[in-house]
C-alpha cells in the first residue's frame, strides 16, 4: 500500500473509572467492519 495515497485513522479511547461502562471495543469493531464494507477500503489504515 502506498502511504502517500492512504488515509490513516487514529482511534483513541479512554474509559474513566468513575463513568458508566463504555463500549469502546464494540465501537472499534463497528468502525473496522464499516471500513471493510467501504468501496475504497484499501485507502484506509486504522
């Protein structure tokens, strides 16, 4: 893959201990799944 033509997506997550449980793992899996379904999926690096 040519890095000049790719789009890098940085996924940052934080789960504060005093907040209700976040579904960060599920959110990441959802993003990965959507990227795999994209027409130009080879352009994205997560």
